[in-house]
């Protein structure tokens, strides 16, 4: 899994961004890949242009907030990702599932645990998380 050291959050997270008003979520994934990683997004044959995961997280850190994250499974050769948006990220790294669990935000753990099985079986999943 490719994770980025996101400056604003101070966490290792997947690359991504916000859906603009009226923008299709897949178009957002394509745009963010181009802007943040300098690559064209290529949809996986497993999921196509549909998210593998939809994660809805309710937080109470700064009032009640609901964050909806769509996780897309993309085909990308690790050697083709050689640049990234240095204004947003300190660095990028390819990590194994075990490394992701050890080094990333605790909200990624359920996704990383379920991701290999879902990707192998072509199953789509929805996760609901509550965070204090």
C-alpha cells in the first residue's frame, strides 16, 4: 500500500483529497492522483471505477463531524511513482500490510486488515468507525 506522510495531519495516510461540489468521486481520484503523485489513475479490474471500501467516520475532536472516505483499488507500478506533491507530503512509502498497521493512524487498521481479503475476492465493503 502506498502511504504518504501528510504534513497537515502529521500522519501516514493514503493519498487523496476532497470531492469538489458536483464532481464525480472517481473523477476526484483521477484528479488527485495526477495532482499529488503525477500519475494517471488506472482502475483495477477487480473494482473498476467503484471504491473497494467506503468508510464513514464520526469524530468528536472539533465538534461532531462525519468524514466519508472512498478507497479505490488502482493498478500502479511502484516504479512509476517517482514524484509527489512536496507541499502536502514529507515523503511517500510503499508499505506491507504489517508495516501499515504498525506505522499508520489507528483508523487505518480495520481497512488494512480487511483489504487483502476484499481485494482477492473482489468484495466491496463498508466500514463505520467512531473516533474520540
